[in-house]
């Protein structure tokens, strides 16, 4: 068909209405309706004019309602949760925190804030009396200040539903309420440092509340919860035994931890003194500090385990290697002696069992600074403990690694670490030689560990630690049938540039069961007693008994069967 074909004009005229812009169609429709009114009047048909106008109005209203319905449906289905407000600020809903078995640790419960607009209160004295009678917890000064004002102010927040009902029943003018979500901690001071707390705006401030803030808020939006690694049964035992140990030693503070050595999961973590998250303003000085991850200590002879492990792993020594501890070791003008002096030549096994400062100092100096730095780094002793808690603090490290410093490092001086670092390092010693991050997540951190020791060296360390409980300084940590092993530690605190014997700490890093294959499930129990005022104040007396009691009580919860040693443990490779 050519352009000049007359059929082309006919086709174009027929297609034109379909191609016209939308606004032209709308204008044509309105013009038709308006002229329909005129045609109806011209034809003397007023009833048709009325019907058209009514139809038009009905059509417009139908369109408006259809748009409103569509908007409401879209908002309900696709916009998600509508933010809730409290006092003019958005309240973030948080999911529940639970232990590994689903036991509640923290939850959001509806509460109310009460507001008063004094311009709507007819009799302020009467209102003050009635409010104080119905809600005695309110401050009289605060109530007077609000009633004497000239604008609407918040009187109090955190009212329970029953408290709101009592105030509402007064029927006072100017009193109104706004719903708010409030975080509650039903366990009070139990696991307080580990759980942490959230602020009134619904954001985590410390502990697991801060570490898992995004996950907890996401769980709140979806109606779920966040499960932590801790077991409330284990946590209860850890707290009770730590408190008993602190009170028995008349100590200022203490820490206790239980860690699954195979996964790095923290099953229990206690720091004393503690506090109630719901009443943080009443906490004593230092009570809110989580000493397990934020306090630094020179921990004493528990470090000898790492020096011995380095010596065995590098081949610098074996359990039969001899070290002369007949006399104190002199490094320049510095004199290093043994607390439990044997005054003789000892094997490495005996150095460990008698906790010889002289023996481990000689081994550390023989290995040199590079090896010592390497192995302390392998065990995570040179950096903050890898755990989700933001409070995890970096250690205080020596400025130089001279022979004198190496000697100090070998028995736990010249380096200040946190209990969490010690727990993680001990787990690597005894679990077959794999360092894994500590974790408050049920199931662990979900990352591969790194090998730091051979399985053979790890097995030898477990034998040495078990022998230390049976024949060495750790005897008070034993628990019937659980094959507890461990190492004691004691250290004086540095006060005003000098080590003060009156201010010391006692530690015990334990493991149970210490026997069995490398991949057996084991648990590290670490206890630190800060500034005991009893005597003796060494770790074997103030910390080891608590480790034994904790192992004894939690064994059923972690499914460790009791089996009794038929004979004293022989350290692999040791000469009889």
C-alpha cells in the first residue's frame, strides 16, 4: 500500500483515537458529561440531568474510597511493623535473650509512661495527694515540679499495667499514658555482666545486649529470640562457688569461667562483685566492671604451662630434661628463687609439679625472645581475647624481651592479661592443640580454629596437669572420678611501682576430664581470687578448691561420666 493510497487516510483517522494521549481522553470525557447536562436541559429532560449529576458524584466518591482502601491494604501488607512511640521517641523492640536451653535471660514487657498537663488539672493539691496514694514510688519533688509547670511533662516511666490502672481509676484531668517497651532481666544479678543491658531507647549498651544488638533487634521484629552459649545451670553453679570462694578468702573480687574446650563456647562466666541491671544506679563502685574480659592481671605460675608447652613443641626440652634449681638464678643483680624450693636438680616434669620459677626461667631464656613471643602469640596472650563482648580488653605487654623479662614472663609476671585470655589459651593447651575464639553464641563462633600445638604435646600437657592435681600443688582441685587437671598460680600486685605481698591474686586453670583421646569433649574451669585476705593466699588454697567444686557440680549437666583412676597418672615419656 502506497502513501498516496486513499485507504491510508481512512486507517489514520480510525487509529487516531487509540493513539491520543491520556489527558485528551479525560478532557473529552469531562466535556461529554458537561454537555450531557446541556443536552438534557435543551431536550427538557431534567430528570436525566439529575441522574447524571448523581452518577458523577457517586463515581467520584467511589474512586476516593477505592484509593483509601488500596492505600490501607498496601500499608498493612507491605510496610511492616509500625514504629511504636514512647515519650515522643521511637522505641525499638528487642527479641528475648535465652540460654542454650531456651531459659529466659532478658525480655521486653509492655510498660507505660504517665504524663501530666497541669493546665488541665483543676485541683493540683488534690491531684498530688491522690497520685501519691495510688503510686507511692513517685518522687514527691518530681510530682510537685510537674504540677507546678505550665506544659505537659512526663512524671514517670516504667509503670506496670496494674500501676497504670490504679492511676487511671483516679479519673484526674490532665493525666495521660503512653505505652512503652521496657527491657526486664528476670534473673536479677545472675549473669548480669554477661547479659549486659539495653538503654531506654532499645539499644544495647553492654554485654550480650550490645554484642548481639542487631540480631536481638531483628529477632524482636520477627518475633524470635537469640540463644546464647551459656547454660543457666552451669552459670548458677559458677556464681555460687565463686561467691563462696571470695567470702572464704575474704577477697575483694573474683572471676570464674567455664568453657567448652572443643568449641570455645562459654557455658558460664561470673564476675564478683555483681549488680542488678534493673538497678544499675545502686551498684557499688566497680561492680559493673566485667572482670572476666576487662580487668588485667599478672597471673603468676599458670603461665608455666605455656612455657613448658613451647619447650616440648620446639624440642628445646622433654619431660626428662634436667634443670638446676639448687640455687637461686642470678640475672645481673636480679635474684630469682622458688616459692616451693627443692634446692636440687629437677626434671621438667618436676619443674612443673613443684612450680619452679628457676626451672621455667632457664627454659625461657634458653628458647629466647623470638620463640617466647611466637608461642605467647599463638595462645592469644598478646591480643584481646577474641569474644563477641565489646568490653574485651587488650593485654598490657612488656616493652622489651630481655633475659630478665623472659624470666618474669615464664612465671606470669611482666604481662597483664584478662581471665578470658587465660581461659581461651588453656583450652588450646588441652583440646589437642587448636586455638579457637571464645564465643557466647550457641554452637560457637563458627570459624575454624588454628593449630598451635601438636596433639602429642597437648596430651603431655594434660598428663602434667593431671599429675599436678594428684601429686603437685593442685591437689585441692580434685573431684571424685572426674580426672581434673590444672595449674596453680599466684602473683603479688604492683602498687605504686612495687610488688606488694599484701595485695595478691590466686588462680587455678583447670580441665576435666584430663584423660582420653585428643578429640574428647573437655571443659576448662578457670577461677581467679583477687586480693584474698586469708592465709595461705596462693592459688592452690584460694582458687583450686572452687575449681574442683564447680567440676563436681556441673559434671551431670555437661554429661561427663565419673571414672576413677586405678593408679597415679604417668606422664608420657617420663622416666620412672
